[in-house]
RNA sequence: GGGGACGUGGUGCAGCCUGGUUAGCAUGCCGGUCUGUCACACCGGUGGUCGCGAGUUCGAGCCUCGUCGUCCCCGCCA
């Protein structure tokens, strides 16, 4: 075998005149009749190889086709001045072939390796070919670098990386678990972890003090562009710390990662209260790359005269101001008013130009009340607070996308603090933990009769409108943990049955602790500008949770089922 | 669970609204000409169960219904 002497990026001017061997895949062939140019590609780059008719390799070279694997021996030389290619890193050089070995042939590939096109189902079916593409390779290499920098960062702060089990116990609340049947104890099941939450808390109780892990997590829920059934988290837990300490460590990590991988200084990460985020942006993950914050007009006198927009006692009135643009048509603005109705909201709009307002509520407005600039439009919406916030929050983002005011390659990172401890589950008619039931509530709020008013020491990291991770201060006493279980309707017996070991652990000296977890897939996606998580995962699943390459999930044999003591319903 | 978009030679798309003769374009692939190309060029050729099933019709890639798959969204995802 012609074994390589150099990887392609290592070829440079100092090697001109020397004999080199490269290994790689045939990327492109240009056969000019008398002379054949072949681009050979490896992980590091592309180099042009030249086959001349006089060479004994010429006849072999004629057999080459796309994606053949080759070893090429030849003399590295400078290209003639007029034949240099500035688009190629090795464009000043070429290899004059003296020997060629075909290491593997290839069928005509079903996707083009060197073009950014192709339907995703075919790309996923032939993922090993898709992964030959530059964009995917650089995404995965970026991801590798980010994980290495993460380890470097935590190691330097005396964190210990500890693995936790993938076969564990089903947890209450939250996402559906993937279930794994036990063969040895028929009729019983493991669950794959939604996160290593309980284990990392136990590690704190064990005294490890500072733990991290780059951990796989599993959630059996419906998928989206930003959700895979298995995903990776940078999981962190610390003892003898408060919220600020954790945010400092994580904030510095994110800052370090941006600096080390992209060379971007994101500055220190600012904080915002959950209630402010909802009030200003209608979202607990606000995108701060652009303005258009919501303005609350409820207490302004003039809204009493806004006709159908006049608020009732329990309603609010909010406005967003849209910068001058040529994009938003009357029809589109009317469209927002129309969709507002389906959320039990009332919306009117007007554009300010030539000193007056035009539009659905133009006649009702004066600029002494609003103070907008020429060319700006306003959308004013009235209704029940929660609906109003989430609706206008979505409209804000929708409009910003349409009028293209969201800057590219900009990263706005922030903390959202003081989340509500509980949220109402309408289906089950009970409160449940908004973060998870191990979260420390604000103790001064606990006396509150209205559970929705109790704040939690939980916090999210948000980048550009994406939830990038979340964490909390944890409960570390049995009595408080039991109290929280009770509040969310987990009975004492159930708590004991499912978490007895955990509650017991609190009785043997549990230190105050807090932690966080960052979604690696999302972080990498946003940093490389990938439109979907599938672009930063080597072997992702489709939105229906299947792997098109392996064709799984798939059936198992009768024998396998029998061993597990499982019988399928129906005739399958 | 619900809504929407898409499914046509190996690949990417057009054709569907308004049903009618050999399903078109690009690229790939095969053959030929060509000694400085770089998405080489030029000439010739090859390649299609129009996702699958049913229905309407004299006739379906096109209309209808169902079904499967991919993608996006809502629910869901502590």
C-alpha cells in the first residue's frame, strides 16, 4: 500500500521538488485527453494531482472515478504562474504523479460530496457519505474542540469528571422516559436518564464538591429542529455555593468557549428577571439582538379612548414599535390582527408618516401620546396578560425576521433569574415543578397561598432567543424536599417508593449545592450557525425518531422478546 | 394527538392550478474529441413502478380519498 508521507494540509512550498505520498478520496477529475487532473481530498484539504500520458500511472488514472480511495506518489511542484488556484489552500502546488494505487473503488455516490444540496432523507440514509462533506466535518471538529476546551476549563478549576449510569430509574414529572426491559428481573424496567440530576446531587452528598460530565440525556418526546431524542449536556454541580457562584463559573465558561473557538469576546453575561423578560419580550428566552421591546400602555389615560382596544379591569394593553421598513404590508398587519383574535386578543395597527397615523386604528391615535418617529409603525394589543405577552412576543420575532433587522453572527447571552417554582398543569389539574422538584424555592415566598407566586432559585442561560441551558440551587434537606413533593401532589408513599434512597441521603449530611447543564448540541448549532441540530450531530434521528441509515427503531426476534418476558399486543 | 409543505431517471428540480400524442431541464453516468484544467470544454448516448393503494374518468404525474416517508409548526419537551 502506498502509505501517506503527508496529510494534505502539510504540503507546502518547503517540500517543492520532494517526493510525497498522499492518501484520500477522488474529489473531482478533469480529463483533458492528453493530461488528467485529479483532486484528492482528505480530512485536511484538497490537492491537485497531475497525470501525464508518458507516466505509467496514466492508464490507471483513466479508471478513476468519484470517491475512489487512492494512494498517490509523486513529486510536489509549484504550478505554472498562470495555473495557480487562489481558491484552494494548496492552489500554488500540485503533485506530478509517478505512482498510483487504487485502494478502494466506489459506486457513483447518491449525494454530491462537494455540493451543498440533497434531500435530507437521502443524506441521512447515506450519513457516512454526508459526513464526508466539508460543512459537517468542520461542525464536528468544532464540536470536538468545544468539548476539549470545556474539559480544559473545568479541570483547571479542580472539577472532577464522573460518569453516571445510563440504566437508571424512571423519574416522575417532566419528559417521558425511554424504557429498557430487564432480562434478569422479568417484568421490570430501567429508564434512560433525562439528565443525571439525581446522580450529581448524590455526588455532592458524597463530597465531590465540584463535578462535571459531558453526558448523554434521553427524552421520549416529539421532536423539532432544535430537539433530538438523545442529546448531550455539559452537566455541572457544585457544593457550598449560591446561585451567583454557579452563574459566575458557567458564565465564564461560555465566555471562554466563545473566545477560544470563535475568537469572540461576549463580555460578562448580564441577568434579567423572568418577570421582566415576560413583560418586555413576552418570552422566558428573549432574543436581545434587536429592540422592539413591548411597551405597557395599560396605565396610560389615552387607552381609555381606543375604542375596541380599551382594556377591561383585568386586561392589559401593550404596544410594539416597528422600525421604518418597506416590507410589512397592510395585509400582513391585518393578518396579525386576525390571528390575535384566536388568542382572545384585540390588535390594531397604525403607521406614522407625514405627521399623521394611518391604519386600522390611525384615527384614534395622536403622537403626543405615543412619541414615535416618522416611518415607524405601532401595533397595539389588548387582552389577558399571559396571552398578550406570548402573542406579542411571537409577533415581535416574526416581524423582526420579516424586516430583517436581526444581525448575523452576533451573540447576545444572558441569564434569566427568578423563575416561578410551580406552573399549573391544566390536563392533570395540579401544580407541577416548572424546573424540577429538587429546586430550592425562595423561602420567603413559601408562605404564599398562591403557588404560582412562589419564585424558584432556578435560572436559564439564553443565547439569541434559544434556551441554552438551565440550573438551580437544590433543596438539601429532607423536610423541604418532602414538602415540595407534597405541594405538587406526590404522595408520601409514592415519594418514598421512588425517591426513598434520595430522601434518606439528605439525612446523612447533605451540603448546600447548586448546578447547571448546558445543551451542547444547541450551543454548537448556534455558534456555527447551523439551522438544525442534525448538522452538529454525527448520526442524528429524524423528527419521528428514526435512524434512516440503520432503519431503527426496528422489530426484534421472538426469542429476544421471550427472554425478556414480553409479549406484543396485536398481530405484529 | 393536530396543522402545513414536499415526494417525478443516480442526484437536484420543472410539469399538477386548467387531465389528452414520445414526462422536460440541469447534473451525474457511459462513449468519443481534446496536453494547463480547476463545477474543464465540446459532440453523441444512457437512464423514469411520477412514494404506495384505491377511486373518479374513454383517459390520471396532474383531480378525489386513504396510506407511508421527510421537513416545519402547535400540543408535548421539569
